[in-house]
């Protein structure tokens, strides 16, 4: 039929049993699929399993069951449950991402992206758990400590694989406009995540030195309030200090703060005075001290800022701590020209003061544009757009994931594994008890011989978000052997007409999927899809009261009993239970 309808619900992670969130999600899809079917549409309504991931590894350690067995056991239980629900799912299309018939094609795609320059290897900071000897995701760092070990998490530099998603920042942002079937709030969240900001770069000349410091700012109009420059500890200028013990200690101290923007924003402001001065671009003979500071990120803008304490709270805190000048350059509309900032920064709008030829301009609406124009005219800076979006780090130091199809020669140079040797299969025989990545300790598996030459395999596996970034294509041709999908099939079925799932995936999963389509589309005129999901519906969360015992352990609803409708006791005991708020159902909180 030419009337087609592709109805897709986010596939589940096989964690054990179906929960009410799944039931809600899949019921909505079921109703819609049936409705379209009865209206004469050719309906695609598949289901599968997002089957790789850390919980399988953790559960295996506890139960002495191989992750594969644990996963397959759960899949069987959950599939039976879904069948009992009588959902109109075409089980002939079932896929599982931990199946080599699936991840083989994912490895092919990785190599394709690699060959097109869409994959790169970069050194970045990660959250490092020194006890578990593993990298933690931001969500796994709780109050600066590892969720499992409770050890203080450190910043550590590691070489990791990245998908160059920032290559498409502008497209990913602009094309949101065409997604008429998406909730506004999801589009807004994506927009904020991509985080386009308009501003400019300013070059500060260093006193008695040949170097310039290039800063990125969205508020060049506050330049007359500049009282210091702050650089990331990884800024190139730090090379001049790398042998100084004091600087080394400072850097180490900075590395004790996590890597999230939030962690950096809340951490105590730390500075290292370089005793170098910069010249103010407009104020003759004004010397601006240059610091290294822990709140400046190397991977945003140029890794350097000018601090304007009067109008930025972080800069204000820093200036107070290090006794730096605070010069007010914006007054609120309802204040006089002698307004001065005292207890906290004033980041709001107003009129420029104490700013020489900029005085009287409306800030920031007119003043930013005007200042950029002047800076450009005098070759002191230039207009610049920045994105908050970062490249997608896909390396995970874990066993239960899709192996990255890369090998290294004796010089350490990376090469893609030849296509004829795919899939790179996960070894079944593995010791999960070792600290760190089990694949890394598996000497037999690590070594590979290609054309008589010995290479070492990459032991990182792919972030499981990679598996879910293209599974909707696989559903169109789930049995195809030669490639991840057949062109005729996706040309017919794609895009997904209605996608249904939880709003918790509003950013990453949906953005990564949108990236994948652009990556496949890149340098390939044959691949015509850009947006994977025509319409999106984010169902609400299913919630339930939460319970804890006196030792702060979560209790499930079947472990508590109501006595006379009020006092909640632990079942068969006299122990009181602490009743918490109703929260979205989650296995970790046991409120399922
Ligand atoms: C001077 C200034 C004065 C700033 C003022 C703000 C207020 P967005 O892009 O919206 O996040 N910044 C730039 N690079 C940074 C980095 N690598 N790490 C930490 N902070 C950085 O805002 C950009 C602003 O964030 C820039 O504008 C800069 O501080 C800071 F009253 O420059 B501003």
C-alpha cells in the first residue's frame, strides 16, 4: 500500500520485568497502530531490545551469571509479558542490540563515519574513579564521589573516541524549525542544549611579551569593567608554568573538582596569579592581571575570559577573594549614573556608564553590537558564534557493549578493522571481577593478526546510545545480511511517522539519532533522510509513592503495609517506614 504508517515506541532496556511506564508507552502505540491499520494503512509496528549496558555487567557480578545470559533471560520474561498484553507488535521484526547480527552493522557504520572524517580520537577530561579504576558518567558522580565506591572522583585526561556531532550544530539547530510534529518543549530543550551564543573574540596583548590572549565573550560591552583575565589551567600559556611546583599543586587541586559545568560553577573559586599583565584595549596604561582559574573550561570558547566582577557573579566572587578591582559599567534603567555594585554582581540590562565612548548605550541590546563594531574597526577582535554542544564521546571502558572496530599498530596508530573481519565479537570467556575494563585484561582477545601483522585491538566499547541511534532503520530490514538496512525499505518506511517515549530522552537520544541521519546523509546523495522522527509524543511518567526504612534503604510497595490507613510499617515488623514523595517509577527507588 502507498499509505504507510511507521509507529515506533522507544525500545526497552531488558532490566528484568516490564514496568508500568512500558505499559503506558506501548499501549499508546498499540492504539495508534490498530487505528491506522483499520484505516487501510500498511503499518510497521516493531519491538526490540536495547540490550547492552552497565546494569547487565553489575548484575552478573552479583549473581555470577554471564551478562549475555542475564540479558537473554530478562528478554524472555519481558517478551512474554508484552505478549500477554496482546499488543499489536510484529514479533517477526524483533531485534536485540547485543546480537552480533545487529552490532556487526553498527561497526560497519562506525568505520564509514571514520572514513568520512566524522570520528576522531581526542584527549579529554573524564570523571575518574580511583578505586574502581573506571570512567564514570556525570550521572554516576554524586556529590563529587563515585556512586559505587564513594571515592572522591578525579579529573583525568584520557584518549577517547568521539563522533563529530558539532560539525552539524547549525543544521541540528535550524532544522528543529521543520519538526512540526514535535512538542515545543522538546525542541526548546534541544535548542538550549546546542546552546548557540553570539559574542566576539577580543585579543589582549600581554605586557612585555609577544603573546596575545584571545578571549570569548558575550558581553564585550562591559569591557571597561574588565579587571582580570582568567585562563583554564590547560590554556597554552600554562606551558610556561608547567615546571613550577606551585602551579603543579594548583592544577592538581583544580583536578579534584569534577568535570561538569555545574560542579565547576558551584566549586570554590580558585586562582593562580601568573604575575603577567595584559593591556586594556581601550584604557591606556591600564594593567590587567592574568590568572589561571578553575572555573574556566578549556573546551568552551577559547579557554580564556576577561573577568567583569560588577556584572558577573563568578567574576565577582573571584574578585572579592583575590582583592581585584570592581568597576561598575552598567546601571539599571531606574538608577542614576553614580550607581555602584556592592554586595553582588548586577547582570541585568540597563545603560552603560564609566565606559568612555560607550557611555549611554542601552545594554546589552545596542551596546554589544556597537562594541563589536568598534573592536572590529580597530582590529582588536571579531564577531564570533559559539555552541555549547560538544562532540559526542562514545568510548566506554566496559565489557558489555559493542566493540569499537579499531586496531593499533606497534606505533600506536589507529586503523579500522578490515570489513571482511567484522563483526568484532565480544569474547564470551571473560573475568568480570577484575578492576577496570575486563576486555583490557583479556590478552588473547586483544591481539589480532591481519595480513601477517600483529595489531592490538581497541578495548573500549561504544556508548549504548550509539545502538539506539539507528535501530529504527534496522527495523525496516531486520534480516538484511549485507548492510544495516536496505535502501528500498527505508525509502518506503522512513521517517518514523509517530515516535513515542519518555521525555527523559528529549535531549541525548533524540539528538544523537538526528546526528546519525546527518552522518549517513553526509557525502552520500543516496541517503535522503535527515529527520528520523516526523512526530514525537512524550508520554507522561508513571509515578508512585517512595518508601525508606530507618537506615535509609529503599523499600518496595510490597515490603510495606498500611495500618489503619495511616501508619506505614515494614511488613511483619513494627518498624516505621519513611514515606517519601510520589516520584517517577524506577527500579533504583523500588517504587515499582
Ligand atoms: C565577559 C563577561 C562580562 C561575560 C559579563 C559575562 C558577563 P555563554 O556563551 O552564554 O555561556 N566564558 C567564556 N568562555 C568561557 C570558558 N571557557 N569557561 C568559563 N566561562 C567562559 O557565555 C559566555 C560568557 O561566559 C562569556 O562572556 C565569558 O564571560 C564566559 F558581565 O565575558 B563573559
